[in-house]
């Protein structure tokens, strides 16, 4: 495009006059201290704004289409329901015409009113959708006009850049999703000390049936990176006044799990432990700041009981572990966890018919 006055290319844009200018025309604008932009710069600015608007329009258009489809489905359902009710009323009115004549008229009138309301609402939705569609079409037309100012090569470059940005965002979102994983944990039959623990429900339920041995079993999954949540339901935990009634749940250093099963060595264990009369945070052979083996960091009155849900919250990127009971987050128990850990469950024996039982959910 050339200037009709000076027969030179239009290379600049005057914001006050909202017109394209050639180099000679633009000198007058500069003398009057007006805002002047390069045509390419102004185009890019407008194009970016219109691209954002187009994305918003497309999103709104999809939402409107979904709303319209849902409204159409609801309208059909209501019409079908109205027809069924009307037929039912007609059949019943033939048998009990004298007794329910007044009731029949009221019901039919109510159904007609509902139908009118639904149709009115549906018509409003259609009208709003048409208005929105018209606006969308107008904005699309403007965008097409702007796009004609660019060459095909420039358009291809912009498309390729947009695709690259979208692909990078998809990769980033995928990595972020992979950081927060909710593993479906199961118990490992191979890590069952003296086979004391019986497994049920596809290795999700652990039950100590022995009256002679304390049951110890480990989970199958290894946790080394990302955030994880292990949920455990306390199925059976009788309130019997004996120290033999005990449930311990937590994690153990992956390197120490074989020694735990063979020799009952609890080194590297980080757990929440409930006896019949108290609860403790236990970190075996790792002393806390006060030099105690069993820190009382959590409130003393919080302990497990039947039907409670215990959640083990692991952040293996930050190497922390926290516990939650029935949606009550008790806060971080330990930092500086080992490189990788496995789930540990300890169920004590009891001289009673009802044994301790837990289920991974």
C-alpha cells in the first residue's frame, strides 16, 4: 500500500489520527509530538490482542454450545416426562373421573405452566446464543482483515511459534501432574514377617490372626520422588487395656526393609504409633532434637480408633512426612527422610477373638 499524496510505502502508524503514514507524512506527526509506531510493531500489538480475544471467543463459543446442547436435552426430557404424566393422568381420570376431576385439571394446568416456563427459558438461551454468535462472527471478520496484512510466511512462523508454545505448556503440565501421584498401594506378600499377617481384598487388607507373634508387613510401592498420599482405614482395633493392642503405620528406609523382615530391626522407621492408651511419633534409632526416641510432637489426645482414616502424606522432593487423621492434618512429623522409602504396617497380637485389621483405600 502506498501514500496517495507522496506515492511512498505506508510504513508508520499515527495513534491520534488512527491512520497509516508514509515517511514524509509522519514528519508532520513528529513535529506535533504525536505517538508514532512502526507498522510492524503496531500490527504485532494488535495481532496479539486479537489473538487473546479470539481464544476467549472460542472458549466462550464452546461453553455456549455445551449449554445449548444441555438445554436441548433437558427440554426433550421435560417434554417426554410431561407426556408420560399427561397420559397417566388421562388413564386414571377415566377410572376415577368423578372423584379426581378437579385434581386432574390442576395437575394439567401445572404441567402446562412448567412447559411454558421451560420453553421461555429455552428461547432465551437460543436468543442469547444468537447474539453471542453474531459478536463472535464480527470479531472473526476483524481478525481476518488484520491477518491479510501479513504475508503467508509470517503467518506460518506465527503458527509454528504458537504450536511450540502449546507443546511446551503440555510438557510442563505433564511434568507437574507426574509430581503429584496418588499411588494405589498394596501390601507385599514377600515382605510379611514370619507370614503372620493374612492378606485379603487383593492384598489391600491386612489382618493379624496370630496370638503369638507381632505382625509386620511392608507396602509394594517405592517412593523416591514427587508427592504421595497413602490412605489407610482402621477396620478393627478393639479397645482392650493391654500394651499388646498396638497399631503402627508409617514408612521405612528402603535399604533397611529386608533387615526389618528378617531380624525385626526397625532402624530408619518413621511412623505414627497408637497403643491402647496413648499415641507416639516413632523414629527408631534416629533421635530428635531433645535426644528422645519417641517425640511427642502431636497432641497426646489424638490416637487411632476403629473406623478412623489415617493418611500418610509424603513429599519426597522435600523429604518430609506428615500424618492426617479423619481430614485433620497434624502437620509435618519429620524432615530429611531417606532417599527412598516403603510403607510399613505393624499389627500387634492380642488374646481376643477380634484381631487388628487395616485396609488400604
